[in-house]
C-alpha cells in the first residue's frame, strides 16, 4: 500500500525495548546527524511553538562523552525559550517532520539517570508508594474556593456553568482568564505554586521551572493517581472540562491566536518535565485537548461540505434567480471554514509530534496507556486525517509493550477500526505487518489482553477472510480448552465464525426412513469432527463450556438425538463408532451444563445451588432444563436400547436422567416413558458387568428416588426390584459355590466369576442404596472371616470394597444415631 505521492511507508518490527522493560531512550540520528525524534526548528510547521520544548527530556538524553562535569545539565529539560505562535506563522507546510518520523522506528533505550540533587526530578527510588486510599480533598489556608481547580475538585458547580464563567472572564480580560487556566493545570498536577499575573508574560519554560522548584512531592501523590471516589470524580471532571471548554469556544476563541497558543505551549512544556505529576497531568490534558479538537474538526468538515453544497446549488440556478450576494457570502464562509480546518490540523499535528511522539514511550505505563486510548479515538472519529500508516505504526509498535494494560489499550483502539468496512483499504498494510503479533497476543499472560486479542482476530477475519493462515487459526482453536473461561468463550466465538457457520440454503438432507434433518445437523457433525481432531477427549466439558452460550446447536437436543437414532439417508455419511462416542460425550456435557449452569472444574467458581445464579441465569437454566427433560424423557429409552451393548456409550447416556426435572413426568403425563426407562435400567444392571455402567445405574436410581418427587413410589419399587435382583443373584451364586466346596469339588472359572460379579454389583449398589432389609449380612459375615485369614493382598477387590463400604455405613449410622439422641435430649431438657 502506498501513501499519497507514491512514497512507501516503512512499518519496521518494533525495537528491543518493547520486549524489555520500558526505559527512556537515546535519540536515533539519521545520516546527517539530526535526531529523528527532534524536529528541525527551521522546518517545523507550527514554528511559533518552541521546538526545543518538544524534545523529550524524559525519554531522550543527548549523546555525551563527559560523564561528570555536564551530567546534570544533560538531564535537565530543554532550556530553549518558549515562543507563542501567531495565526500567520501557522500557515506553513508540514516541513516533512511527520513524514520523517514515519520512516524511522523508535530509538533503542537506555536506563534513566537521576540527578544527584535538586528538586523536581520525580519520586525517588526510596519514596513510599501511594497508599491504597487517599484522604478526601479539603481546603487549605490560602486556597481560592472559586478557582477552577477547587470548583471541579469539590464538584459543587456544573462543568458547563464553570466554563461559562471562565468564558465571561476571558471576554473581560484575556490575561486574567489565562492565568486562571494555567493555575488550574498547575494545581491539577498536585503543585501548590501560584501563577501570578506578572508570570503570564514570562516564557513558559521559566514558569515551569519556577513551579518545579515549588513542587512538594515528598508523598509521591498527585490527583490523577490518588484513590477514592472523590479523586476519581475529579479525574472525570478534569477531562470533561477540557473537552467542554474547547466545544464552547470552537466558533471563535480557539482561533484568536492567544488562548490555544499559550495553553498548547504550556502543556507541551509540562509534558516534557521530569516531574512525573507534571508530565502525567499535562499528557492527559493534551490528549483530551486533541480529542476535543478532533470533534471540532469533524463539525467544521460537515459545515464546509454543507456550505459547498449550498454554493453549488445556488450557482446552478438560472441567472435571473441567482443571488450574487449569497454566493459571495457562501464563498467567504467556505474560505473561513477551510482556514479554520487548516488551523485545527496544524494544532493537531504540532501536539502529536511535540507530545505524543515522545510520551507514547514514556517510562510511566499510565501515560503510555493514555496515548494509546486517545489515538484510537482519533482514528475512529477522524479517519481521513489519522487513519494513516504514519499514525497506525505507533499502535503496532506498542503492541509489544511490557505492561498488560498498555497492550490492552492498543487492542481496544484497533478493534473499532476493524469493525468498519469502509476502513478496510487503509488497514491492509498495518494488518500485513502486525497480524502475527496480534495472533500471538491471544496467548498473552493477561487474560483480558488475550480476550481482546481473540476478539480483534475475529474482526480481522471478518474484514480480511484470507489473511489468516491455518496455523494462525489453529492457535486460536486451542484456546477453547483454556482454563480462563473468558478466553475460552472468545475462542468459541472465533470457532463459530470460522467453522460453525450455516452454509447457504441447500436442499435439506433426509434420513433413511425419510425424516428431514434439522438445520444444525451439519454443524453438529463439524463439532464432533473438531473434537476428535483436537485429541483432547477428556476435556469435552471445556469445549462445551466455550460454545454453549454462543452457539444454539449446543442445546439442539433433537438434532443430536436424530443423528444417533436415525440411519444415514441418501448422500449422507453414517457416523462411525468413534464419532458416535464423541457425540454422546459432548451431548451429555451439554445436558449437564445446561441443566445446572455450572462451568467445568477449573473455570470459575462452582455454583452448587441455583440461588447463587442471577435471576436471569436461574430462569435460563430452568428453561433449558425443562426443554432438555421434555426431549429426553421420550428419546432416552430408544438411545439406551440402541447402544445397550456398548458400555462406554451406556455410561454416558445413563447419567442424563440425573439432570431431569422429575416433576415433568407427572405434569406432562409421561409415566409410561418413566416405566420404560426404569425397565431399561433393570435390564442393563442384569446384563452388564462393567463397574462404571453399574455405578451409573445406581447413581441414577438414587436421583430418581427423591422422596419429594411425585414419582418416588414408582421409582422406589423399581429400585427395590433391582437391589433384590442383585442380592438374590449373589445368594444363588454363593450357595452354589459353598455346595461345591462342601462336596470337596473345586469351583470352575464360571462359578467363581458368578460369585465375584454378583458381589461387585451388590457392593456398588450398597454405595448408593440401603440394603439392610435384604438379609444379606449373615451370608457375608460367614465368608468374610475366611477371607481375612488369607493373605490380605489376595483378597478379591470386591470384598475389600464391600468391607470399606460397610465400615463407612456403620460410622455414618453411628453419627446419625448420636445426633438423633442429642436432639432428643435437648428437646427433653426444653420440655422440662
């Protein structure tokens, strides 16, 4: 992509300081010896402003060979006198300064050297950090209650009214109003120095020097970093005041060659100070001032376009109907608007190269974050001027910042730009240069940065579908298994856009018996394939959690059941065994999360009760549970019947009733399906020997036999049938075993298997249900001593398990009896 005039813009990779801690930087000189970050005074457009003041004394130290004699001088701010611009001086060309900046990446860093004495050098290394809470502001002796600073600090007067009062003062006396405004910026920095009317005529460099000498920064605090609601409100008022001031002065005062010239000059000098409070406050003020001027530029541009349309409409009229005096008025008005627009652009360009270019690499992360936030606003509001590779590269370089909040501001600045289709062509070069860095930030150690990086990658995918490689996409795919839930959810959104998008309408597929497939069928197939290819088959719950809130297919129970129950029709590919197992696992994970609202372990706090959910979340969970229960009450018996020979699939399917709303069996008159389900469970317990299957059957029966449910009686009868069947089979097997032993015969493998298998089922059922009324204890205790006499290591696992379960049950019963006795004793004492 080329700039106007055919000059190619370089967007070099960021220098090393974005990997290492941010430090002040030495100037990088070009071949002529001129620092690329230091403007040539003879070429600067806004030459009336002090070019020397724009040199960053905090982040730029001049190269020097003397280390002792002149070290202190090299650290001090630039002493060049501050001159004020006039309107005539601001009418020049750009001088090529911003263009030269675009050709040069930021210079390499060096460590800052602090002065050995004097004041105004920022907080020392030994200074204590700001306290967690700052006391509310109070008026001190000598403070002016009606100063701009105190009016905003105590928030007793509306900001519009404060600005109105200041404008009236400005109309009466420019010098007096300017002193008030200068005092406001000085006080907002935490400095109690006084700006006198005589000082208004001094060079701003001298004013700043005097204020620096009067700055008491022993505490290290100043309003922008002080904590508490009052100071937070002041920071908001500070920014709003600057923007309101420019807005209410936009038609005349900002063009009077006095106000803006002095304010920009003062703030530029303060932003260059080595006093952190001055530098931070002035940088925020300049950035907000530029944002306000951008708003004025937009309105001026609209007015200029309207004026041009009116002029063209009037000019095209017939000569006898044309008003020549109106044409002259429109021409004059348009010329004035164009001059105003040029004036605003000159101010913006000057502040950008005098403040932004140096402060975006400041040692203080808060200052770097401010610059990135504001440049994003300028690009979004005024793309015709700021959305250019000359400015975009600063965001690109700062993506490598060491501090997470600064990286976050960069991503937040870029996101709105990629959501606007009209800006696509202006972002092509930036995307090609910094796409890899943005993709790599999806793995950022700061979860919020990673989330916004994923969202930005989604925006890039929408704007430039072909720019992301398969490797880039795979890096984001893997994040659906991240332990950070917000990152995984963002990756789920990317997955939805990249893989799980509904194709253009095609003739609906049909199953073998002619049933029409649902719209989500192809998406569910893709989900299963993605899960298989990810090779993380123990983390299906994490994949489900990443998608369940953003993709409706995760709760399309009918679609999933049809894929499992209906045979493939013409043109369809049948699911293989692995795909069926994966689909069932994902379906059960969806059932679990939809009916409980709980994320998997390791993703957020576990909510064990619905009252911990918000009201909206609890209602959503209740609705999802009702829909899920209504579907699986009917379809689950058929699924159990089809996959009755596969223990792995059965184990997952049998857990689904544990999440049912059991009251729906009666309210929807589904007692027949309940009976069918209970019969299936009985048959599975009878036919299967796998411990996982039997245990899941036991847990499900335990849930179904909830005493508070209307279906308790029916389920309790079924449970008794199952437990009696297990106990009777054990008794039959052990009786046959004993008979053989007593007859002197040796039991064969089948007879031993029958005893072990039946005992396993009894032990598993005993973990979930009370078997005290089955008269099994005498038989068990008859054999248990014989097992204990043998080597403990040779004892069958089932006997160990049963012994442990019996011990646990005895202890539990003992505690229950003790608690019951204590309650009865307390009740008796109360009655006495």
